[in-house]
């Protein structure tokens, strides 16, 4: 048995794994790269396998970084089954066409620039229509159902507690007289996510492929995050500002609605109720057509909710509805939100602020010191959301520099990913511990921390695979090859883009320093100014040489 890591290797996006065993080849996930522009370029690269060789696919959940290249796979001829939970199939029916629509819009924008330069137009990665067609190969399954691929390969989906329909997938592969079991966690839930059940504990595994998004960090627990959420919102509303919550349309938005509804049932001090009443006097807008459609799918799959939520529903209290909640479907309705002279809470996609209506809300609120941008989910490196969380003073939105005067808050406890404690607990929960663990879907530094703790405390060998590496899963885990995925060129491109971004930021800092510390200072001599001018001229010459490729 072999496994090749074709995505989510030392990064948190583009999940894609190729498994070979018992005469079959199959994929686990086929995700899109999201985040930094250089990473998104990789989505159009050829697959590192022959599409016709793939016998079937297993999809852990619907998030685009796990499912987003399925339409591309379909366009290239794939017609064999994709097994996923029913809820995942339902969500993909809205998320993949939405992704296709985004591809079309971005392609149109890029092609306008290409045509102005006299270059040929390029097609989108896939269209909304093509994404809808790809749904015909999805095969819905239930949690705990044992699926027989053939006499040598069996599969079972278990609740991962990460989002509606998310799954930990167990795969049994028999070669000759020996059977081995490999477990893919997909994205593991945070164990106390509203609406969802906790991740299923797995009895045994020979090999474990585990996510590590928060491998070096701990989350706030429920009580802390609810109070922090309410305090943040209250302080903003008291100032007459707007709370903008960049949220992933599927999963996080519904959890926030649940939290807003549930706060009223908690026993708290009079001061808490005063703040809650203030919150209930302002409108809460969900400004994302995808989030609205996803919320409807959540309502249709309420049997997957945890016991507490099921009891709320039985009592007549719908956790996804409350007074003051409004949904905005059209672009015109969205624009009107920024023209209203009132305090409000706006929940809008995308969660990392890269695409969608959220960018308009940021443009209209980032400059306002009375407003708050409240992040409740992971922000990938290179994204606008990550820049804001890390303290950027200005950001560029639609080509315009916007000053960041609003308050920036990040409540990490709302993440849909398990933190370090729960990742380790998941490993400890196995009755028969895995012989080997592969850490994927994480940033390198966090992965190194988690690897050290697992090897030291659980005494299990851990590998952090690089992109394209193939491992033989035998008595001894061996690196046996590197699939040609342009790995070297890929990371060189990423490094160059990152260096250019860093250089741009440093040039902006230099402009401020030169203006304030040199040109406006009486302590700087003429000779120092002349020297500075000479250095700037040399820098300008170097930039010209790069541009002219000399």
C-alpha cells in the first residue's frame, strides 16, 4: 500500500491524497488552493496522476479546500463514484456551483486586463454549470455505514464534528492475507462546536493521516468565548458602530446564529442581560446567498445536530432563527447595508476576506474607529484576513488604500478545527494506537510542535510529508518517490511572491521613515540627505534591472 501527498502538505489548503492498494487507486479529497495569489495559481496545474487511473474517491467534507477541484476532475473525464455523506453531497450542490461562479467572475476580471495587453483570454478553471454537472458522480452514504468497494477494500464514514456532514474516514485494505487500516481525519472538530456532535473516537488504526491546523495552539473554551463575543459586540454598538464578522458561509455562520440565539438562555448577571438586550435591539444581517442556502440545508439535516440542539428544536426553539435576524440575497440589498445610518451586525463571506461581499463591508467600515471587525475563524497566510489580524495599518481593497482604524478582534475559540489538546486527545482515544502518524493540513511550525509532543508523549513515530512525496506503508514506513508536481518550481514561485509582498511593505515603511525621520527633521545634515538620495537611486536602478530582466 502506498500514499502520495498531493496537497495540504506543510500548508492548510488544497487537500488531495492518492492511495494505492489491493490493485486500486483512489483519492481522498480533491481540494482547491485558497489564500495567497501564488497558491491559487496552482489550481489550474495538471493533476499529478492520470484521471483515468482513479477507481473511486472519498470526500471528507464540503469545504472548498477539500472539494473545490472536483469539477476540474470531472471536466477531465472522471466519471467514477465520489463517496461522501448525504449532508456533504447536499452542501456541495450549492458550494461547488458557487465556486464555479467565482471562477467565472475572476476569469472575466483577469481577461479584461489580458485583452488590454493584447493577450488571449483564458477560460475559468470551471463554470457554475460544469460544477453542477460534476454532482452526478456523487454517491451519498450514511455515518457508520460499512461500504464494500470490493472484496479487498472497505470504507466507513464517521462524524468528524467539524461541519455538517464532515467525516473521519476509515479504510480497510487487504493485500494477500494481510489487512491494514488507514484513517483520514479530514478536518477534526473543536469538540465544543455549537450544533454539531463531538468527533467520533476511532478504536484502532495502523496508519493515521491527521490534520494539524492548530498543532501548537489552544482555543478559548465556550464560556470564555461567549462572554468575549458579547462584550466585543456591546462595546461597538454603544459607540454607534457596526460589527462586521467575516465568516465562512457554511458552518461558521450557522454556529454564530446559534450562539446569538443561545446567549439568552444562559444564567448571567444583570450586567450581562443589559448587554444582551442591547444586542437584541440591532438588526443582524446574514449577507451571503451561499450562507442563506447553507442555512436551509442545515435545517434539512437537523438529525445530525448534537443532543442539546435536538432538545432545543423539540421545544420549539429553532437555533438558527431569532428576532432581528435578516437575510440579504441580492447585491442591491447588500449595498444598502452600507448606506444605512444605524448600528448593526453584518455576517458576510468570505471568512478570509479574499472574495465576495465582505470586501465591500470592510471598505466601508475599516476606516471607522467606532466599528469592529470580528474574526471567528482561521486566517491563512497571505490573505487579507491574516494581514488584518496581524495588525496591518493600511490594506488595499479594490485598488484603494484603506486605513485600518476599526478595532480588530479575533475569537479563536469559534474555529471549526481541533486545537492541540484535542488533537492529542484524539490520538490517545485509540484503543489500539496507530503505528505511524502523518501530519497534514497545517503550517510547518505548528506541525513541528505537534510532532514533538506526539513522539515524546504518545511514543508514536510521526512524519510531516512534503508535497509530492510517496510513502510505502509496510512494516517500515519508507519514502519511495516524489511525484512530479513541479514542487520545486511551485515553492520558488511562492517564495518570490512572498518576497515581493514583503518588499512592498518595507518600501511603504521606508517612505514613512524617510519622510518623518529625514526630510522633516532639522537634525539630519545635507550630506546625509545626499547619501540617502544616492542609495535610493541605486535601489531604483536595481528595480529597473529586475523589470527589464537584465
